[in-house]
């Protein structure tokens, strides 16, 4: 039997793989490069073959037409102007996301700081609501706080990733540990599906694509890349290069070739 959550998961993925572009940065950082025109930004993700975007509710309301990809409504927020930017508070509901036509919701949790407990409570509550409504949940789990000595420590990343699964996420977004073997252990120890974050804008396209290839070989189902896509000189082409690795298991060299042809 197919349930509502299965239907919605199929809308934000393709063949079980995710090529997602988070574009919720306007709340935290303002209209940064690549996100000045959200209509255009979403269109570029469509052109590049992305499976989904992550946006806040106000952006969904302002879109001129329904996008031809999955919509994930972000339920977390804070701003760079606030006193505790890493404290992500709840700014929306699952029911509201359904009303707006979203196919999934996402929650951001920073582990290791003073506000961790409140964010964990929020994640658990949202997970319960998602189960009630048949809504997929993407948990963005980051090792980020005063108690985190090394955010790239594989053991830390594995624990942070596992927390997302323990509290009910269907898909957990986390940082890539930097090497295949250690990230294999992260994926293996997480009961939920795993996707990787892109992090800051990378220096080269090869750096981005090698990260994608490593994560996929380790068992991830895809990526959620923001700046490395929407701040690229050709976002649609970069997304196609990423997609060919994720969906077709292409090599980095082949993906770079696709990018150079754009």
C-alpha cells in the first residue's frame, strides 16, 4: 500500500535520489548573491534537473506559478543580525506547509551549543506532526556550538547524524567528513537516508563534484547544495553535472566534461 508520505517523498526525490537546493538563506543572511530573484533561482534549479528546493513559506506564497519540482518548506529560522544566530526557532507548521502545497518540511538543528535542547524538542515535535499528516521530514543536523572542538570529526558527525534519525527524520542532511571511509561509517550508523550539505562556496567545480562522488560511493542518496549551485556562474549547468554523478553514477571527469560543454 502507498501512503501519503511515500507519494510526497517521490516528489522530492527521483528514483530514490535527491538533488536538492536549499534557498532559505534570505531569512538568515538576506538577499545574497544568486537569491536576489527567487523566481529566477527556482527556474534555474528546474532547468538543471533538481528534484527539490528548500524555501520559506513566504517564498512559496509569492511564486508566480507552481514549480516543476518538489517543494520543501523550511520550518526553522534565525538571522545573522540576532544575538544568537545559531539558535534556530520554529517559524512554521506542518499543517501550514500542506495548505501551501509543500511536499516536505525541513528543520535545522545545531548540536553542541546552549540552545541545543530547545532545537531537539522542536525536531521531535515536528517529526510527530509529520507522521500524523504523512509529510516527509528533512532534518538538517550540524555539529555547531561551543562544545564542538572539530566539526569534521567523523565520530561527531556520526552522532549528530544519528540524532536526526533517532528523533524521526526521514532524511538527514549533514556535513561530509572529507573522506570516503569515515563517511561510510556515518551512513552505515544512520537508520534514515543521508544527504550531504555543500557548506561554503567551494574554490573549484572539481572540489564540489569530488565531494558528491565520495558521498554517493559512501551510501548517501544525494545532496542539498546551496551556494555551490545558486552562486555558480551557471547554476543549471552545475546542477546537471552534480545530477549525472548522483543519478547515473558518472565519474567526476565525465561530470566536468558535461559542465565544460554548457
